[in-house]
C-alpha cells in the first residue's frame, strides 16, 4: 500500500474521554487494553505525524442525543452504551455541558482537532460510517486510501474498516493505536479485532511503522 498525502488521509474514530480517559464510563472495560497498547500515546503520535507531513485528518465521532434514547431496540454493545450514557450530549445543536464530558475530545488531542484544518464529520450512531458523512467528505477530497485508528478496535474501527473496503478504499490499520473491551463473558475484543484486521485490511502496521511510512 503506497502512502501518499495526495490521496491518503488519516481517519481517527472516537478519540473521546469515555473510552480513553480513566474517568470515562467505559474505562473498566477498555482500560487494560488501552494501557497495554499505549493507545493514547500512539494516537497522538499519528496526529503529530499527519500534521507534520501534510496529511488530512478526519474525525468520526460517536454522540448520543436525548432522542436516541427513544430507540425501540439495540444490539448488545449499543445497549451497553445507551445504559451507561456513553458519548452523551444534551442535543444535536447544544454544547451545554459538553466541555470535559465523556463525549468531549481527550484534552491532549484538542490542539490537533481544533486547529481549523481537521475535518470532524457527523456522528456515527451504531458502529460504522454508513450513518455519517465520512465517505462523502473523503470522496470530495479525492481520498482513496485511509490510515485508520481509534476506538474501539473490534467494534467501530472494524465496522469502519469493512465499510470503507466495500466503498472501494484501501485501508491501513494502525494496530496499536486502538484498543478494545475485555469482557468476562463476551471475551477479548482486541484479539478478535487483530485476527479480522489481518484478514481484511490492505495493511496492518504498528504506530512506529505507520509514522515511518508517512514521512
């Protein structure tokens, strides 16, 4: 996979407090995986490399608004997120209580996301980008290749990977710039994700390898 800033972009999924901050509502499930992978630091390394070398950066966030709690059904993890109020916001047009909340960006990422150049797309509601405008925003910039990272490895990252491949993009996964739940009944999501990354992605690299490829 040829990495070139003219046709390759960085896509970071859910770089938000609820899954990356020790005070986040999902830290009890993802914290060990985040620490083992050094996920927080590795996402920052990719941000820095992208900005230094002129790669466009896209954020695909996850938000739940009050109207979303009126859903009549939800999958296993969807139900867990709704019950824990993960990525909760007061409304689609309101930032009341947003600053420092679980839905807010991790503080160390804010200089990269709020630089006036990073593209924050509309929120995905389940796991993949089918419910937001990520693909449209990529296409409008003639992006055909994606460096993909963020949270959670076996859920939103894998869902984005699968859809982007179906949409005709080449996708590189940064395997240690992500993490996943370790659930006593459902199992180790990170191990499951690594297997599928290897089967599906065009390339799977470590953060150091990806940064080198971007230079």
